[in-house]
């Protein structure tokens, strides 16, 4: 079985972002405002990348693996484990 690309791995996480759910999306946007207020030094372009991933799950540029892990909206302990293991496999750690 071929190793999935980073893009394929990220696409498998897309269902965790429930952007079609207006209530979920409004909460995610409110959460982003709290996070944004705590970020003291960042270029506007970096903030836009972070916001795009945090709110919509759209990766429009480089984001470190730790950011991907922390900014993914997990719905269960199993989804955290799945994402974590996929990231490790992609890094060649497993």
C-alpha cells in the first residue's frame, strides 16, 4: 500500500471541520478571536494562514505539524489519536 501524501492525510481530517453547521462555525470563529487576541507578534499573512486552518480546515501555506495538531477540532479521543498517528507516520517516526 503506498504511503499517503501530506495532502491526502490532511484531506482525511476535513470532516472534523463542520463548516456547514452554522452554530459550530460561529463558535469556531469566536474561539479564533480569543486565540488571535493572545498572539502578540505575528505577520498578518501568518495570522491569515492560521485563521484559515483553525476556522475552515484550509491549509493555504506551510504550517508546522504542531500547529496542525493543536488547531484541529477533534470530536473524540479516537480522532486525536488518528490525527497524531497519521502525522507521525508521515514524518517517518512510525
